[in-house]
C-alpha cells in the first residue's frame, strides 16, 4: 500500500517566487510536484555519494587477495544455509 506524508513548508518570497515561476512555465504541474522532484534528486545524490564512499573505502583498503577454493566453498555453504 502506498502511503503519503503531508509536509507543510514556508518559503521566503524569493524561493516561493522561483517555485511559482517553474510551475507557471509549465516545467512542473504544481509546487508539490517540484518539491517531490527535488527530494527524489536529493535521495539519488545521497545514494551516489554513499556508493562513492564505499568505493573509496575499498580502494583505500589495499590490494585484494584472491579467495581460495576452500573459502569460496565456505561462502557458498553459508549462503545456501541462510536461504533455507
């Protein structure tokens, strides 16, 4: 089930005017649509930053060492047992 949360915000006139202008030009159907799009973009930006941090951490952790067949088999067994 899709649920919604209502958020009421007050913008200073320069920002409110900018939002109204974007809506008036037909770029967005409403101020609500504009703000929803901003939140979506912010969420995507946050996720991309997190991925970059994970990649940086991985690169900083040093040279990777290959897993042995015994280690790979142990991983497979743990995965198989967790899906039962």
